[in-house]
């Protein structure tokens, strides 16, 4: 599934350090004008619980692509630094993970002279808003030419666009622009940057990994009422955890830091949710595997995630709920309990469904 999150932020926020912690890449922090691409493996303990009963040859986690986009500087929308490259790369993503610096470090001076995550968020938002405003203005010009013909539809589209223009000019993001569902098609074709869902990551010092600090408190206050998800992560600490290969060593390290699990695990799950994704499972002697689908997709669509032949030749899906499988311990026992379901192509797949697809090509 070609869904991807873009991880963004001002320069020297620690975003590449965090990117390296939860991806399979090892990008160089603080350098380059090229985006780094990696793959997130979505942590899901349910896979291993299923495998206790299946004892398959391997366990395969769900994945999402992550793009570490070069650090932004003020004026990026006007082409300062690598601004145009930065903004073009964001446009190719489905959601944004915005990393904010919430730590003091004398050896790493802040690009704006002081640590202030509220101001930093406004700087990035403004650059995205300026880019979006340019896109809206261009479409207005195109539609105005159409409107001169006297058609009603172009005039209505112009009303929608001018309201959006006013919204952006008032330093608001497109995602907060209230619009009737039937009019949404008039703006989605522009792939506006500020229309993308955002997850905010407060990168803190080691001592603030569990509780946050004054910077995170100020940022949360500034975001009150917006309903945005905010995750606190200590990037430097997470980098040290990621370097430990022994699971037991990781447990000890986490316990010493007061953490139950790496902060990036919470971040990954939040990103998964941000993309409106969830997982279904397949389980057999060769592998127990999680597959990524959008919430609301049907059994036939889910089958296509496994292989296009399964979608094309779909006959039915045999479904067990995760909780039922764990409770009864085997497919046979689930059937005996009357919890085994045979579903058609329009069945809406739920998170945690264990599925076997019957097909004929």
C-alpha cells in the first residue's frame, strides 16, 4: 500500500534522529537537501500471541513508508534554502509528522535563537499556508476563465475557493476549513499541504521522556481545542535504545528511564491511526502476518492487499475474531464455539480479523 507519512520540522529539531529510531534507514542527521525514505514496522503484540498457537515459520509485521523531509527554514515557501524541494516532498505524503524541539542544548543552537515550539509550529504552518494560497490563487484564475462562459458550476466553485482563500489568509489551515461534503471535490484536487492530517511530536530531553516539560506544556496549551494528537518522545534516549540488539538489555534500559516501551512505538501507532489504517491477519504454517488496509475497506479489497489475484477471483472470506481465536486456541475450537464466520465480498473488515480468502482465477 503506497501510503506514507512525511516527517517534518525546522532544522536542528532532532527529526532525523527520531526518523532513524523507527525506520529501517540510517540517515545522516542535519545534512543534505534530499529526503530520506524508510519503512516503519508497526509494533503489534497480537501477532506474537497468534503465533503461540500457530507456531509458524516467521512473523511479519505491517509496514508504512516514512519520508524524512529536509529541515525547513523561514522563507522556504519563497524558495529560501531548500524550501521548494521541502514543500514538493510534503505534497507526495498522505499525512505529516511534525517534530518540534522541546529541549535545551547549548552545543546545538536553535535556528531561531531560542527554544519555542509554539513559534516553531507557526513558522512551519505559515510556509505551508503560503504554498497552499498560491495553489488556490492559481485555481481561481483557471476557474474565472471558465466562469466567463456563464456556466453556473464555475461560479459556485469560485465561491468555495474564495472562502478557502480568506481562510488561509487568516493564517488558518485547510484542514480546519468547514466545507459541505459535496464541495470537497473542488479542493481535494489541489493536494493542499495544510489539508493533510498532522501528528505533533515533542522532542524532549531524557529527563522529560515520561512527564514532558515546560516547553511541551506550553505547546499543549496552545493547541487546546484543536483536537490534535501530541506525542512526547526523547529522541536522544530513543536512539540509544534503538542501538541495543538484546531485548533484555532494552527492557532494563527502558525500566531505568521509567518507560514501559520505546516512545517510538507509541509514535508509530499514532501515525498508523493518523493515516486511518488498521490491520487484519493471515495465519498459517509459513507465516503469521499483519496486512495494512484503510478502515472501512471490504473483504474483497483486503484480499487485493495480499495479491491482486485474490481480489479478482474472490469467492469468500473465512473470518475469526482475534479475541475469539485467543480465547479458544485453535480454528477448530472457534468453529465448535460457533464463532467462525463466512463472509462475502462486501464484508467490512475489522481491526484484528484473522482471515483466510477463498478465490478462483
